[in-house]
């Protein structure tokens, strides 16, 4: 599927499992402690999938992704029911990516996940430092993280590691050591994320009281540059701002749907979806009811809106500029009838943040460091 740079008629399915054994202090996702309603929630998700199939018609799935929350808390039988239903309702393309986000503590269940049909595991190791893991509120230590990687590689052909850096007190030397350890672990994909402090989280509340939880902006920039250099030298170039893969085939198919403006269905409490890539009338944006009890109750499980062409274009610009290939202006115009802001593009090119080759524009290395701000300059001002 060539990384889905051009998604064509590709369709993905995202399943949000909202439960976590422990809620991390930096997390602002839609998560809850387990409530003993797994079977009822699974039934609601399966009903929701059937309702979406009636709307999408016959379109096969290139990806199915279990996120959360902690979907590795689901049993192999629960995972198998969702995978079987997805294949029955839409059909999974040959070689479709079936991914799941897992915690190291759940490594004893990896074989069962694989037997249920999972073929790509995203492992939330986050750090190889015990003190850092305690500070991040994780429920595993460094040794467990290491053994979980070994366990995952013994079962899955495709394994990705999530890492968090730019933590308070972290030095370039310390981060380089962690990064090199991850690169040498045998996995084929890394997702190193800079720690961001979200206001509604426990970290956000602590930061509002003056506690320093992340590094300075300048050190964060140095750590980002270090990440690019070390990963590139190890044969893991960035294909997106925070994602590095050993080859095109190791890239995340499902996440690339988001970045490339593809279609995906979101089921489970709080899940988002997008449908209707090729209409100037705007595409459908859906968000499932966030509280599990509300989602279970049905029959209406989603709030929907029709994105205007301007909002659709803004999303496509902000997401499309994140990948190394950049944004195809012809495809943007075909999907939305719009283009980027000409003045903004000119400014960003002069400042060395954006480069253009024909109809394709992309962030330079300096531009990737300021990705959101630079891409924001490209969004057309409809009021003006």
C-alpha cells in the first residue's frame, strides 16, 4: 500500500477501548478505570460497527486499530469478535494492518493477541529509566519494558515502541542512551514523543502550581534535533514528525490514513472518525459519546457535523504537512476546491521552513521543529 501516501478509496476502522488499570498523569485521552461492563461495551461496539456498515456500503478495510485507553486489557476472545465482525461487515484486505496499543505489563497476553489476529503491536515502553517511569506514573519498570519487547518480537513481525522524552531533568546524553537502546532492540518502528503538559491532566494541575515537569523550549529543540540525527544514522528516518520507520513497509498504515486525508470509522467511547474524502460539500466528522454508559445505552452513539470545505482544507493542511512527503496541492484542490494561503506559503519558503517541488510542498528540517506554527501559516484565512 506504499505507505498510503495517496489513500485512494482506503478505509480504516478505529476501536477505542477506554479502560486503563492506571491513568497516567500526562494523559488527556478519553480514559476510565475498568467498570466491569466489558461485555456490554463490546456489544455496543459491535452494534455500532454494523450501523456504520449500513452507511459506508461495501468498502474493504486496509487497517483496523485498537487504541485507548489500554486495549491490551481486552481478552483474545473480545479482540477476535471485533476482528471477525470487521471482516464480515466490510472485509479486511489481504495483508491489512491489524494493530493494537499495549502496555508492557500485559506481555503474558501477547500470544493470545496474535492468535486473535493482531499483526502489529505498539508497545508503550515510554522510558528505560526506572525513576522516569515512576515520575510518568507508569505501572512497569525498565526491566519489564525490556522483557516485553523480547516477548513482542517473539510473536509479532511488526513491533513499534512509544517513548516519551523532554522530561524534566533529562539531558541530551541521557536521552541519546535511551534512544540508542530502543533502536538496538530489534523493533522496526519508533514513536518518540516530546512530553507535552495538557491543562486538564494531573501534570497540568501540578504545572499550574509552578512545578517543572518538562525541559525548556531550547533544550526540547536540541533533543528533537538529536532524535532526528541518531535515528537517521541508525537507518530509522522520520516519515512523520514523531514517527520513524526502518522501511516504508514498517510505517503505520492506520496512522497514515489520518495524515493523508483518508477515511476512517471510529467506534467506542470518544472515538473520532472522518468520511467523505472527495466531496467539496465537506466531509463528515464524527465523535462518539465519551462516557461509556452513554455510549452503551445507544441507539444514538455519535455526534456528527459536516466540515466546511475551509475546515476540511485546514485539517488536510495541518495533517498532511506532518509527513516527510508533504502535501500535494493538486490533491488538496481536488478534495476541497481550495489551496494553501499564497502569502503564508511565500513567507514560510523565504524563512526556510517550507520547500516546494512542483505541486508538492513539505517542511524542511527547521520547519519540522516548528511544524504546527508553520503549517498554521499555510491555512487560508476565509474571513479575509
